[in-house]
């Protein structure tokens, strides 16, 4: 066969009805189809809501041998489930072809009208029929053109499948992994209770459960006393938490709440928080920032943070910033009455301050910088020294 057989349909329903459909078991089936297509280089699957046309475009093709296979396929069933979810009276169209990329020229092509619960054949197709012309235009611009642009399969799927469906697919995959892991934990616990040798069960990044305790991999002892294997998770190289407890380098962080504990600011984080407290990570572990409001605290980057009351640099409250401040790409925090870099307050006018340039030979976050305010221009070096140049 010169090209894959496939199925395509355009089904009219409102965005509200489509969102409701995705919350049903049939919506989960759609997410599973997207997940399977992502793992199969021979299969293409598209499921995209078109707000302008007020409907859903469905398209799938691979090396099926004939239209009969598509009539019994999960994608055909999906189209029927979408038809049941319709909140409009229009009849829609579903096309099956042995050559979906060039179906107009194919001698074997079937078109169906989709309405309510059933399908009614309208073969041989009349290619001047308005519904088929609309479907043809959508296929060419929303599916075939994307594939012709030569993107990788993964990147193409991000344009072929709705973000909501992709998110749902990730959730389905994650839930399956959790079920598999939980079953392995239960089996290991039972085996250890019977005195049997247990192969370590991976329960997180560099975390294993031996049927009795959770251990950190590649550490001398590594036992996380009392850790719950079902909820334990690694948050960073040094930080592990379960639903009750937080560990830093294997030591319990006093009074930290494991449920909801998280680090802030990505891999280069220095802050963390739970429901009640904000923490600063130091070489000795986590220390509580007593003045910080956990509910509103947010990392800004470059060591800065803010809550609804104050701006912070590490554990220090910054004075003169006020409630309106900007942080630029070089790490200068300009507040209402002050300019600060790496925690150092610079004697510059905040209203007229600007960065003119930084040396290409140095770290752009550290200097050397050329600065300006209404009183002159300056050089600010990596040792936090400010020199007037005019």
C-alpha cells in the first residue's frame, strides 16, 4: 500500500460540551489514544478543538489494511462518543479512506454522516458536499501541513492534539505508574514480613524501598527513618519529603511539614516553604525566615524573593523597595527609592537608573557593568565596587 489508510471527522459541539466530554471515561480513552500514538512512529493521531469552526477535528492513520478495520477501531468509537456529546443539531461527516493523505484520488473511500447515536453511509462521497470540503480544508491546514513541515513526531503531536488532552494523557500515564509502584510496594512489604529476600523497589529518584525502610541510593547508610514508601519523593539533590516529614541530607528538618513542602526557583533554588513557614537553605540545612509569609512568598530569582509585605534577599528584609519593584536580567532590583544588586544597596537614583552595558568577558550576572543615573555614569565591578566614570 502506497500510503496509510485512515479516518477523519469533524464533529460540531460547543467548547463547554467538549470540556465536559473530556471528563468522561470516553475522554480518558481519547487521552490513551494520544498516549499510544506518541509511542508509535507509524501512527498519527490528531484531536483538536477548533473554536472558529466550533467543533472537534479527529484524524488518525497508520497501516490498517482496509476500511473495515477502521470501522471497528477505537478512533471510530471515539467519534461516536463525541457525536453523543453534541449539543447542536447539525449532522457531521466522518471519512474513511485507504489513502488518507490523498483520499480524493482513492477508488475506495467511504463517508458517513454522524448524528446523535448512529452513522449513515453517504458513499460514494460527493467531494463538492460542503461538509466534506470543510473537512478537507481542516485536514490540509491542521494535519497534513504540520506533518509536511518535517517536525519530530513529539513536536508535531503538540500541534495535533489539544493541550488539555496531552495533560490528561500524562495524568493517565502517571496514574498507571503509581498503581504499578504501589502494587510493588505492597508485594515487597508482604515478602519482607515473611522473611523473604526482597529486590529493592524504586519509589522515587534515587530512592528505594526494601520491604521495611526507604533508603537513599549511593549513600553510606541512607535510611530515611519512618519514611512512607507510598508518598516519599525527592525534591532536590539534598531534600526528600513524604506526607509527614522532610529530610535534608538524610536528617529530619524540625517542624517542617512534608505534605506540600516544596523548593522554590528550580534547580538553583535557595528557598523552600510549607503551609506555615518559609525556609532558606544554607550549608548547614534549612533555617526558617521568621518574617516571611508562607502563603504569599515567591522566589524572584538572583537570590531575591517577596511576600505581600516585604522584599527579601536571602533572609534579610530589603528596605526602601516599597511595593513596586523591577528585577532586570542582570540581577539589579530597582525599587521605589533604592537600587540593589546581590544584596548590596547602591547609592544611585532609582527613578533614572539604567544598565548601559556589561562586559562580554565576564559573567553578565556579576559584572563588570556600566551604569547610569541622572547624576552620571559608573563602572560597577564584580567585587561590588562602584566608580564614577564622568
